[in-house]
């Protein structure tokens, strides 16, 4: 790991050309997201190929429920990344140490609470999701096995958030690479060889997560943090509160937005097994197809936080413009792919013609979001880095619960409604999000007329 930035040592986040530094930081994030998508996608692909459709539906729905819990951790992790990044930008070594100590205290409690809640309420979650009866028992088993590894999910995200806050995105990529390789091997062993279906996929996931955390802990021992974690750091008051102030709105927004997708999934599940598996495939595809804007959202959070800590808001705005230009170009290509070749994409995960057809219909309409979300995600990363996470939460909840969910329900009630019709709710809610983001960005610019000059680099 690089040393703590000093006045004598250039920090590329706050000095020099912007675009090269942003891309160097974003590329490992993209690879990490790709591996994380493979991590979850392999479960569904292997189960879809070697097990009955009911097992694929169990993994499709169960993984969405797990994602709903996981985003609580990743949202809080973003709070750590932003707080740590701001301390790094201000060259505050003691403040950086206090953030890490506060994260350890907070995340230990979060891991215990989420594990207990997820294991106890797995049956209720499966029933609430309207999981088809044929897949109900497998879904509950999948959820309980995956939930037993919540401590590893928390530890991985916590360690990765520290590295990203310091401007190091390469190490988290290495950690998730190890997890992905182990998961693929164990998926094939447990599902294809031992025929353990959804339970095998869940067990492979937990073991892979545990191995990744063990490696990251060993890595930290060989590459210690460039600041000491003393007893005073853990006793310092206000640090956990600051992390929660920044991260809790992101965590709540991500949780409730994912919850809105679970509601939509429960609506689609009433259409039968093929539709249930199809919506799961569509969500897995999103985690692959939105990698570029998601990476820039995460990159901007750290990049902007460091520049705000260094007193350079104009440089932060220039980074936003650069990220949006690249993300939108990828968004156009992704839209064309989903609109014209949705059946090919679906066949990567399931060979059932009915599931492929359901996925293709949904992507025909929902795929328009790929023209909008690249811009929105970059805005959200910028707002996160500036600690305007309350707005991020507001726009996410509004577009999810006042637009996407009601629209999905109303569209599902139309005569002859199918996957294409329900999917139209997704780009409609995306339009609402980008409108809110544009208005808020203009509001921030009007508040800071003296800082609206051209960015550096």
C-alpha cells in the first residue's frame, strides 16, 4: 500500500490531470464489479444449467433478498470511504485512524444483527416474495446458508472501503478475484457434481467469502495501514456518528430501493416459475451491464471527497463531467445490446426457452434505463463525495416507491400484461431520478458562484 500522502508527495486525486487519475482508480473498480457480478451470476448460471427451474427460481429470488441485506453494509461502507477520503485529502492522519476504528466498532454490531435477523426471518421473506410453492423450501435453505456468511460480507466490504477511501482500488479487486475463483470451482463441484442445487450454490458462496476475508486479513498484516490504530482511536466520540451521518442515508436508500425491486419481483412471481426466473436473470444482467457507471459512481465518491477535503470543488465538478461522458457512451452500447439481443444475454444464465422469452420481453422495455442511469449514477457518486447523502436517499426513495413500484403494479393489472409491460416502469422511474439530480446539481452550482470556473487537468 502507498504511504499516507504528505505535502512533499503528490496525491494524483488532488493534483495533476484529472482523467488519467480517475480512470486508473475506476478500472480496478470495474473489474471488481465484474467479478462480483460473476460471483452472483455463476450461482444462477450453474444452477440454471444443472438443476430444475424451481432451483433456479430459488437462487434468483433468494439472491435478491440477500442483496437487499448486503446493500445496508455497502451503503455504510460508502460512508467510511467518504469520511476517510476527506481525511486523506486534508492530510489528517489522526482523523483517518479514528474513521477506521469507528468502522470496526460499527460493523461488528451490524454483522451480528443482520445474521440473526436474516436466519430467523428467512421463511417469512420467502413467503412475502410470493415464491412459487415448488421453490419455497429451497429458497429458505438458500437464504439461511447465505446469511450464515454475513460476517464475511461485512468484513470484506469494510476492508475494501478503507482501501478505496485511501485511493487504492487494486487491493479490493484482488480480494474479490480470489472469492470469485473459489466460488466458480465450488459451484461446479457442489451443483454439477454433487447435485446440491440451490443449497450447493449458497454453500459455495459462503466458503468463498470466508477465504477472501482470510486473505485480505493476511494482506493487511503484510501491508499495514499508514497510521496507527490506538486505544484512543476506538474511544474517540463522534466518529461512528459521522460515518452514520454520511453512510446511513446511502444504506437506507439502497436498502429501500432494493426492497422496491423485491416488491416488483413479488408482483412478477405471480406470473409463474418462468417469469420468476426471468426477473432474476434480468437483475443479474443489470449487475454486469451497469458496471461502468457503477464503478464511476464509487470512484467519484472517493475522488470528490478527497478534493472537497483539499478545498477544490471545481476539480470535483470536472471529474463528474469526465465520468459522465465515458459512462454515457457505454450506456448507449448497453441499451442496443439489451434491446436487440436480450435472448442471447438470457441464455447465458438459463436454457429454458420460457425463461429466455420472459427475460427478453422484460429487457425490451426496461433496457431504456441504460440510456439514463449512466448519468444518474455519476451524479450520485458526486453527491456522495460531497456528503449530500440525504438528497441521494430522497431521490432514490421517491423514484422507487412513488414511481417504480406503483407503476409496476398498475401496469401488471392491465389486461394481458406481461413482462414487457411491467418492465416499462423501470425507465419511467429512471427519468424521475435524472431530473431530480439535474435540479439539485444546478442548485449546488448557484450556491457556489465563485467556484464555477473550469476544472483542472
